[in-house]
C-alpha cells in the first residue's frame, strides 16, 4: 500500500508528526510526506519517509501564495497514494487538503475534523481536547488503522 502523510506547516509541526509517520510506515510499503517548504528540512530527518513532496499551500502559513491552478494541477499529478493521513493543528481544517487528495485519486483519507466532511474523509476523527500535536497525530493514525509500532517517542535520522 502507498500512503501519504500531509503536514503543511512549519519545521516543528512536521517534526512532531514523526511518530505518526512511523506508525504509517510500519504498515505501508511506501510513505510520501507532503509538506510545505518550511517543513521540508524536518521531513528529511524523519525515519519512515520514502519520498517528500513539497508544496506551498495557499491556505497554510503566514504568507500563503495565491491560488494557482497550474500549481495545483502539478501537485495532483505528483500524488500517488492509496491512503492518506491529513495532519493539522486543532484550529486548521483538513478539508482543503482532503479535497485535493481526493481529486488526485486517493481512495482512503483520514483526518481530524469538526466540520462535516461530506465525501472528502473516510475516517473523520475527533481530536481529544487539549491533546498535544504529537499525541493527536498518533491518535489519528491509530484510528486510521496505523497503530504505533514503538514507544511513540520522537526519533530523527542523523543529518
């Protein structure tokens, strides 16, 4: 199975996704990490990542780029996954990312969402109140069928 984990935020946010990425990697044949440009250096440190796709989402970050149809089409062409985990902070919606992943042909998508997702999510998970980012991501991974294979601590590859 080809899996994609999306975390479009900063270096620290991507780093905290590491335990969830390892949970996905324990069951998937190939793991792609979709991240923003500020998160790419952290993505390169995470065990279990086979491929990194960097994309500057027009809804993420402090200075998001304008919406560009050609840029979105290039992203859709690059995504090749059977299942996806969309990781976000508690105040962010996973639905824009889920829509693009669905358009790219991803068959199973899981995310934390307080908003009604329609057909965008197959696993609509509810984040525990006040959960730490790393714990919330691990909880979502488990709900999506990717239990933690280890102690869940942060681990990085040597630079």
